[in-house]
């Protein structure tokens, strides 16, 4: 992945966080009343989480850290290297696992769980995003 590609991923996350505010401002009944809310929010969450993982993978490769084999390992490697706090690593791993559920078990996503994430857990995406940006800023020579 090229350094320019990372900026595209950063832009996706930033834009997606703005879009997700639309869904989190709805009541649960308003949210589930239109299937487009569910489908769109799932896609936006999936691409947001994937962009975070892609940036994490880029950071790992650029810093010459242990090559991860799974999305969960991206977070574990960054945590073991001291770039992600241990207490937040578990949250980010759950985020990655939810992304996997969206991709592979899309027909089994509970609407209440999805809505809860939109209303109560978007800060976790923001925190992961901010953490990755801090790593990039600290290591400006990432390539």
C-alpha cells in the first residue's frame, strides 16, 4: 500500500463518521422503519472498520513489525509494540470481529445491536482513528 492510499483511507473514515451521525440521531423505531438505514449503516461501519485495519496494516509494514495473519492480529501486533493501549485493544478486536460478522454473517446481524453500536459506540471508531493518526504523526517517515 502506498502512502497516498493511506490518506484515502483516512478520508473514508472521516467521511463515514459524519454519515454515521445521521443514523445515530434517529430513534430506534425510526431507524428500523426503513431497511435502507440498516443496509447503509452496515456498509458504512464495515468500510470504516476495514479502513482502520488497512491503516493499521500499513503502519505495521512500515515499522517492520511482525506480519499479522488476521485482522485481529493487526490490533494485537500494534498493542504488543506499545502503539495501542492494552485496554483499548480488546475493544478494537471486538470491532474487527463485528466487521467480520457484517461480511460473513450479514443475515444474522441483530438490529438492536447495530443500533446500540451507532448510538453508543461510535467513539470507539473515533478513538482507534485518533490512535492511528498519532502513530503516523509520531513516525512521519512511514513509507
